[in-house]
C-alpha cells in the first residue's frame, strides 16, 4: 500500500484500509474494529491516569507535566491546545513510569495520536465510537510509511518516530472532521514534511526528555496539519516522495543522533549529569538492593 493509492481510494479512506487489512489477514471487519476500540479504551485509560498523578518517572525528570498543565489556568484561552498537549504528555509520562500505554507506532511516540485524536474528539464532544475508523486509517498510514521508512528513533532519528505518529494522527483527525482521502493523506504528508531532520537525543537514554514534551508539541503539529489539509492546502512534494526524503535523511543521520544518547541534549552538561547519576544509582542498587536516590 502506498500513500498515493490511499489518497486516490474511495471515501472514507479508513474503509479502504480496513478492506485491505481484511483481505491480508482474513479477519472479519468487526474483529478489527473491536480490537481497535479496545486500544482506544487503553489510550483513554492512560490519559486519565496520567492527568491525575504527579508520580515521578524512574529518573525523576518527568511525571508531573501533564497534571501541571491540566490543572493550570488556560491563560491563552485555547482549551483545545491545552487539552491536546496535556493528553499527549499524560500518555508519555505513563510510559516513563513504566505504566500501560499503546505504542503508536512506538512507546516513545505513544502520546501523539491519543493527544491529537482523543483531544480533538473530547473538545468537540464526540464519542470514542467515532474514533475507531480514524484509528484504522492512522494504522494504514503508519503501515504505508513503514514500507518505505524506519519508524524507530534508533533507525532514523526522532523524525521517523514522532514524524510517523504525527502523520498518522494528522490523517486520523482529518478523517474524524470529515476530510476526504486526499485531504487525510496530505495532512499526513504535511506533518511528515515539517518533521524532517528531527534527531533522537534522549537524556540518559531514557524516553523522558525531550520525549514527553515532544509528544505534546507534535500532537499539536498533527492537529495543525489536519487544519491546513481540511482547508484544502496540500503538500507540494507528493506524500510518498516526502516519506522517501525522510528515509534518506535518516540514513544520513549520524549514529550519535539516533537514540544512542551520544549527541544533542543527551550530551549537554545537564544531560551528562543525569547519565552519571543514573549510572551511580544502578551501581548502588546492584551492590545494596533497591535504594532510592533523590533527584539532583
Ligand atoms: S527523542 Fe528519541 S526516544 Fe524520544 S521520542 Fe524521539 S525518537 Fe523516541
């Protein structure tokens, strides 16, 4: 499946993805829809848990951001923006606490789709049932991307991981809001095109900084892409060519910027201090059993 084929499929785009999936797997459409509804339920549960707690992650770098934003005054008068950001961070902070999340497509990018899609749905008062087909489309977009490009930070930088999730989310939000297949795929392409070059440089090698806030930013990025596409703005570079360009950039990216924690934010003095502290903690735990060290 290519994005070009998806763009030219009969509406709705999710229906075409579902038909392809059924043909490939032999599953009944109801089975796929039921499973997708279950995953949406898991996404929502991780949002709800994440918005209520301030329990720190294993390193102490994150854990309170989602609740902090959710409880803060809406100073911008932009409730959708705050909701999308808080939902995305809630999921990724759950991930950082080793909680249960739905990888979409990876754990590091798990907050982008629920942040954007469930955030928009809740803002508009739409039921979770309405999200099943857009989520099927998101899966189809992810599959089309993965055929040409890596979807992990280790392989292609954060552009591959967060770029894929933002593209999937952008297509899903576009379909949720009534966009035709062409607009859905252009939303995905716009999201991808404007993520090219993003490196993977997690502090200490933990999926916490910049990952938690990055999901908040890219969930909003996905909603922005949907807004442009729904206004019939399109990606100048054809969607499949954008995917190929991103894959090429990923191949050109040095290993230091592909989840090794050997470059970027991970190599700042603060990033190195976190690494040293966590290494010391691991040694101490190894020698004395589980002990708790305070956050520096
Ligand atoms: S910085 Fe790396 S680990 Fe963090 S979300 Fe991006 S790809 Fe994943």
